[in-house]
C-alpha cells in the first residue's frame, strides 16, 4: 500500500508522463498541464487518508479521467458557443432600404413591360401568375386553348425578364 507521501513522490516523478497522457487526450500541452495541476490539487485535499496499492496506475487513471472530463466540457462549450455565435451573423427578416428601393424599381419595370403587352397576353399572365388560376381555368375564361395560354404566359414572362435585364 502506498501512503500519501509515497503517492506525492510518485506524482512528482511521473509528472511528465502524466502531462503527456493528458496531452494525447486534449491535444494541447498547456491544457494538459492544467489537468495535471488539478489532479495534484484533488490529491492534496485527502492525500494523508489515501491508501492505494499501486500509485502510478492510480495517478495515471486520475489524470486520464480529468483529461476526458475537460475534453468533453470544452467540446460541449464549443458546440454551445458556436451555435450562439452563428446567430449573430443572421440578418434580420426586414429588408434594407436599398433592397426596398431595388424591389420598387423592379416592380415598376415589370409593370411597364406588362403595359406594353397585348391585352389577351397580359390578361392570361395576370390571371395565372397573379390570380393563381390554372392554365385551363384561364383558357376557359378567355375562350382560348390551354396550349395558347401556355404560349401567352411564356411570352409575358420573357417580356418581364427582358425588362429586368435592360
């Protein structure tokens, strides 16, 4: 049985190996050094009452467990804080004044383009795209074929695209 004094001596002798074991788990020698110091402080609290068969395996297991705990805690914190920081980059749902101006200008251009279309083409486009009617319903309302409605909508869409590109 190793006594408190023998465990302390074994700790001092084994310190570099204990630090290396913690560094393998944590990936950082400085954090490993912190873990080894924490292990020593944990031992110092009740070292006089401590009696173990083999001091080195006990110390190794103590440092290993503390290193794993530290690794898990830092992984969890990184996850929590990365989620928190990700929210900082999210823009507000409100459009900027510049976006409002761009959308207003685009809407004006589309309105002008639609005004230049023949009445039947504009009506087919407005009923389908703005009114939510199916092409068959538009065809029935205008008294034309569904195929012609498809072509009229295509022509109106092309006119709007051309107006926005200009």
